[in-house]
C-alpha cells in the first residue's frame, strides 16, 4: 500500500528554562523529551490511532506532524517529500493545503464572532480559492452538506453560540476539509462530546475517509473508540511507542504491560462488576518527563519489572505480529 | 432492604428565564437505601445536574424547585429555610462532588486550609483536631498526609479529585452525589477514582448517586440505574436488568452507541436529531421525534412511568418493540 506519511526517529524536546545561577555555573540544560524517537508509516485511506495518558506526548506529536512545532530531530515525509524543515512560507503554505487538523475543543477552536460562513471562508481567502462571493458560498454550502449540517442555508449564518457541541465540531471538520486535504490530524475530536454525538461524529469521519480519500492520525485517550475508528494503533508512553500494530491484534491480546493495564482500566458495560473492586496492575501516575526513569521508562510502575528493565532500554521488536518495546514481551502473562 | 436514606417524590425544578419556563426536571421519583448506589445517565441538557443541585437544594436562580419532596434521613429538605438546610442537611447528610471539581480549589491557600473550612464552620472544630481529622480522610482516599500542607498546583488532577472527595466526606454524610467525577481524567486515574468510590461505599456504607453521560462507567459502580431524557426518567431499575435488556428505545440506542473494546463494529448506532428545547418540549412522549418506533399515540399521549419486566419504563410500547 502507498504510504502517505512517514516519520523516522522523530523527536521533539522542549528546553526547560534555567535560572541565572544555573547558567552562570554552567549547569547542564534540561529537556522535556515530549516525543523521543518515534517511527511510523500511515498508508493511504488508513487511520492510525495514538493512545496514551495525558502528558505522554501525543498532542505534541500531532503538532509536530502539522508542522505547528518544529521537530528537534528526525524526518517527516509526506507523500514522498521531506517536510521536516520546510520553512519558506510558500512551501509551508502548500503543506497546509494537504494537511489539516481537527482540534479537541470546538468551544475554544472557533472564533465566537465568526459565522459558520466566515470560519469556512477564511482558509479559502488565505489560499486564494474562489473568486467571487457566490463561488465561495457554493463551496461552503457543499462543505456543510458534506458534514451533514443540512439544510446548509440554515447553518451558514450561525455563530458558534447558536450551535450545539456536536454541530460546532462538524463545522470544525468542514473547516479542515474545505481545502481538500489528503491528511488529517484529529486530536481527541470527540472527547468533549456526549456519547451519542460521539458515535455520530466518528461515523461521519469514517465515511469521509472513504469518500474523500483521507488518511488520519487519530489522537485519543479513549481506547474503545480507536477500535472502531482506526486500522492500526500505537500506544505511547513518555514520548515513545511501547506497542504498535493492527488494532485487533493489539487490543485482543496486548503484550506490553502498559497496554494491558490501560485496557484493564477501560470501563466496559458489565453490571455484574458492581461490587468488585477492579485490580489495577499499575500504580501511581505518569512520572515527570524531565527526569526520565533509567532503562525501560515504564519499569517503576511495571508489575513484572526485573533488574534488566532498570538498566537497559528495550527496543521495539517484532513479537506475535506486532511491535513491542519490552524485554519480556510474550514471556509474561 | 433497610429504610431508605433518601426519598424523592415528584421533584420538579424549573428555570424561569426570559424565553420562558425551562422544564429541566419533571416528576422525579426514586428512593435510595443505605449503601446503595444509583447511576444517572443521559445526554447533556437532560436535567442530570439540575437534579443533583435540587437534591442539595441549591438550584441557582432563575431556577427553583417548583414542587415535590426530598426526604433525607426523614428530614424534608425542600421546606426548610436556607439557614436550617445549612445547619442540618447540606454537607452533613448529603454532599456533592461537583463537575470539574479540581478547578474549585483556590490556588492561593493550602489544601489543608481549604479542607478545614467546613469543619470549622459546621462543627466548630479547629486547630490540631481539625488537622487530624483532615489527615484521616486524606488517608482514607489513598493520599499522603503531607498533602495537607501543599498547594493545589503541586498536585496532579487525580490527586486534586481525591482531595475534593475527601473534603466532601469530612462531615460524614449519608449520601454522596458525584457529578461527572472522572471527566477530564485519564483512564487509569479514572479507574483508580472509581475503585476508591466503590471502596468508600462498601466500608463507610455511604449511598451514592453517580451522574455522567458515559454509561460504561456507570455500569461498574451502580446497583440501580436511571436513564433521563429531557427532564424526565425514561427508565429506572436494577442496573443489570437495564444493561442486559433495555426496554425504553432511548436506553437501547444509548447503550448501542458505546464503542466496545473487544468487538469489531462496522458502524456505531446513533440517535438522530438533538435533545429538545425544554421551554417547549414535544407533545406526548418527549422522545417521540427521535424515536424509531414512534406511533401516533406517542405524539398525542404522554406515557406514564409503569412497571415492565421488573423495572419502571416510560414508554407506551415498552416490552413490545424493544
């Protein structure tokens, strides 16, 4: 299958601010390794889900892919072209026509003084699409119909406060689609919405994938939606992928202890569990990303941790049809 | 089952806005026994939070409890004056963990300072005694005692949520209302908080009301379940019965819209349309414009809530269509 986006050893470090004394004393600079050497390929018309807890670097990864942030190291290849360092405004502008983003919070990502028409017209203005008002209006109407905001005449002049959360997110999707991109980064597009609206939007995004030849990077903390929406899944922990593979393979038999713990924590509609206190195999919360644990980053929270885990960092390797970064993948239950 | 701790009869709360009377909660009836938990589910704007605020009698104007009775430990909480409610009911007998509770901690005071406040106000407990009590409850929710001297910005989201839960337990209430206690938390932390609430319910015998739109979380913590739609109960009964065999079309659709972890699905079930405007709710059954089984009768006649197969359902055709 044809690869749309490829990332090779992608890194994004944030430098911590240093005090005057630290600088005078020549102390070592500290970095937050938000994304620390990530590799992936996404084939056309596929969706890859990136799942992890908050602070694991998944949103940073999305922003680096969007080129809203510059990568510290590594390569980002979109449709065969290296886009890691394009910076001349023309190149970056062209890149934005192919790659668009849907943000998490539709309540915050829209200008309250813009009607749906204004919101959708702005990208056309920037990219010189459509010459007259009539032409642009037609494109906007089409886009609104595409995201099932029908009849479009009724929605075109509405301000964000006149739309429900689900409708706002539909306008946000229309805004991302109006330039006919090939690739979409969706950063938790449904986490602010109700369950029934969430289902509707995920259905819509999936339909658009087939109709518009879209490829998605789907960032979420909700693993159960990734089962429905995406083809492949990558579990991220402190800036690294710890397990990646086909959605079914990974979720039906997770091999990394972190994936196992995440899956155990997901609530499933099972009323017979009411009186049972769930056993959670991991303790505590994600450690500080500045002082990363030695060896395997997960070892302080891992129930199977051994001596080697403290010393050596495991590489991603092929085990049972997926890639896992664990010394004992396949050996522990 | 033992005597109910909380009994609610015909509770009705409306908001009197410029655009008209918003019928946010209509004729809610239920009771809760000691150590029992009830989950309340529904889409946003269905009246879940209004019900919670009505139960602690703290509906913000222009809202007001129009009708009904709330009896907590035999005390009628609706007819009491605000001062009496503060003295006798709120936080003492029934307390609440608010939605987005982590954001209600003031950044300029230590956790301890904020936790001690209700103790001082309600029981006149101060100083060392208050500190000991706070630390005891911090331990109860699985936090370190030294959190007492920390500031909110030093804590993670999960820790803050635990502090709020500990504070709500300080006056030893019989009923705890948790309004979306885990939204905005990660799955692992969410599971930890849910475990904590389950443990408190078991060990301290507190009755709980969980409010959320996420049915999958509710299934893990509630004995009873009530599904709300447009300010009314659509279905009410034992959690197991409702999960395994929903009788109201709305419940059925809501359950089907949850993406499952271990099942491949081609399409998620959705409920077409949006919840109605409660200033002018639809005639007859409030769900009929979105109901796939709606018939003429549903448009004309409002269904009474009635017993069907061991639970209460407000649908004319419950048991026939679902």
